[in-house]
C-alpha cells in the first residue's frame, strides 16, 4: 500500500516539475523558436546554393554541386547589379548618417520653433507605407524633369534611411550625461576638442547602428527603387526580374555570402563588446 502511494506521489510531482520548468523557460523557448523561424529561409537559401537544377528554376533539390560557388558571376548582369547596389548602399549610408547625425543633435540639444513639426516629419517615412513615399518621390522627380537613374535612387534611399539614423542617434544623444562635456570645458577643451574627444565617442554606438541599418535597408530595398530607377537595375530588381524567367543558383550564392558577412559582423561586434567589458571589470 505504501509503495503504491509513493508511486502516485512521484507521478504527481513529475508533471508539476515539468510545468515549473516550462514556466521558467517559456520566454527562452519562444525566443529560440522565433529565431529558428527567422533563420530557416536563410538556411534554405544556403542549401540550395549547392544545388544543380535540371531546368531554369532552382526550387527542387536535384544534386549537390559547387559550380555556382566557383563562378558566382556566371549569370549576365548579376555582378553588375550587385556592385551597383553596394555602391548606392554605401553612398546612401554616408549621406544619411551625416545628415541624420546632425539632425539628431539638433533635435536633442536645441529648442527651436519648428522642433515638434520636424520630429513629426522625421518619423513619417517609418510610419507610412513605402509605396506612398516611392510614388511621392517619383512624382517629384518627374515634375522637376530629373532623369531616373543612379542619382534618383540615391536621393530616394537617403530620404528613407534618414529617419532610422535620426532615431538611433537621437536615442543615444539623449542618454548622454551633459556633465561629461561640461567637465571637458572646465579643463579648457575647445568646443571642437570636446566634440571629438567626448561627445563623438559616446555617440559612436548610435551612429554606427544607424549606419549599419541604413546600409541594410538601402541594399535590400525594392519598392522605392523600382519607382525611381528608370532603366537602372539594382540587385533586388535583378532578383525580382530573374524570378519571372528562372532564378539562377548564383543568386543563392550571393544571398548566402551576404548572410554570412552579416553574421560575421554581429559576432565580431559581440566579441569586441565582451572584450571591452572584461577590460573595464
């Protein structure tokens, strides 16, 4: 009788222990599931970069091959469109970062009459659908008689990346302790020295995050680019066009390479941050 009672008590405790463990780790489990769901398409792209399809479409696994990796520019205009996208993303990042940093400092440090209105206008591109901004910019370029091409794409990308840079930098600037700059001025530092040696290093993480976000958004954009590109073909537009005729394996190769570079940047950033924290401690 005692053995039977002990068995029932053990059976009751085991589900309770499992439920307690589940309650303690439910957030971590949900996060891992979400992360796996987000990474799964990248894994599929990576796997199919080693595929050798029989036809034009790379949608079914046929056999393993490294031909696409050995000749990533084997498709006409692929590397040309990729280089154009990288060039536009680079210049758009520089332009949006410089302008966005200055706007963020102005909004965070100064009070002026149109400040609330500027804040509203800055956040509008993030709130409205991309097609609205794309059509608006295309209408503006048409009314001004500007020929669509590289420069219209670049201007459009700077315009919609600007809001993200301002948001990232402004959050960092508003969290800065103004007493650090006052201490530098008390030690007879000039305004330029104070900015270069105190303000800029503290704001650097926000500026870097805004720049990286701008580069990713510019390189990846299709809707705004499609409205303002004319006959110019960027890499996202090349991918969209090739999907109508048959997606070459080289597109998977480029996508895999970009994904691995992004992961490498994140890992290097985390290691650098951990090293700095260990030195401080």
